């Protein structure tokens, strides 16, 4: 099965590099390129790709706003970031991004990241999680009331959510709780279903917003 991709970046050389890497790997097809957010939204509507590689800093319409416009659709957005200078990690997560990829990541990481996001999973590394936590600390962005559905979670599901919010993978959560990875996947699925969340990225944001996990507790 072919994974279709739209590349959105205002630098033609960056797009060409990503296209070369992706199309050198069996099972990937770049169906369109976009030089700004407006072109990206139009390309996604036209081609309905599995994954959008989206730069944040683009003219006319930036990647953040483009991600917001695409959040209601089926396309999953993988944000391209330089990390050290982009201040939009938090906003992009809330906008519906499924993960982040450093622009200087090696080719094998690009391939892995696109595969992860295309499979319906989220790409949220501990480093990105720490950046989200820092943003919450800076903004003081917490809710005064628990998130709807939080009371539906069992004690174990709350525990799993807390560990997800620390950036742990399913395998790491399984080791922490001394259970199988299959059991963890079941708990994660139930957490997302009960809280009506699309993926673990949204779960991490919600966990910090509602105060379930406090910055510095990881």
C-alpha cells in the first residue's frame, strides 16, 4: 500500500530533498508540493494525502494556520521545525498536528516519522514533550475544571495518561507498569475513546491543561 505525501515548505531545495528521500523508499509517493499554507490546503483538498509534511514559517498563510484549517479532515500533519527557533510547538499541537520532525533529521528518521504518522499514531518525543511543558509553565495554561470525560477513566487509565504525558512510549509504559505492551495499547485506546481524542498528542496537551500532570513531575 502506497503512502501519499504532500510537501509544504517555502524553500524549493528543502522540498526537493524531502521528495528525493521519500521517493527513494518503496511505498511512498509525493503527490504535490506547496510553497505556502494556502497552496498546502488546496493540495490536501485536491489529493487527500495520508500525511502532510508542513513547515511552520511560510508566506501568505503559515503552517500553523494551515494545520488549523486541515485539522477537521483526515490528513495527518507532521510539522517540520528547526526546534531551536520555532516558538509554535504548543500552538501546532493544539491545532491538530500529529507530531514534529527536525529539519536536519537524518533520512531514516524522516521515513520512520512519516510511517508512524501515516499508521495513525502520533510522533511525540520526550524532547518535544519537555518543550510543551516549558510552554505551559511560561503561559500558565491550565484549566480550573477537569476535562470532560476524565471522570470516566479508571485508576489504571489515569496512570497510563500520566505516563503518556511524560512522553513515554507504549513499550516504556509497559515496563513502568510491569504489564504487556498489548495491555498498554488497550488502555491508551480506551483513554482516547473516553476523552474523545484523536491521538496521544492531544492526550498530552489535555493532561497538562487540566492539571492532571504538573510541569516538573516527569
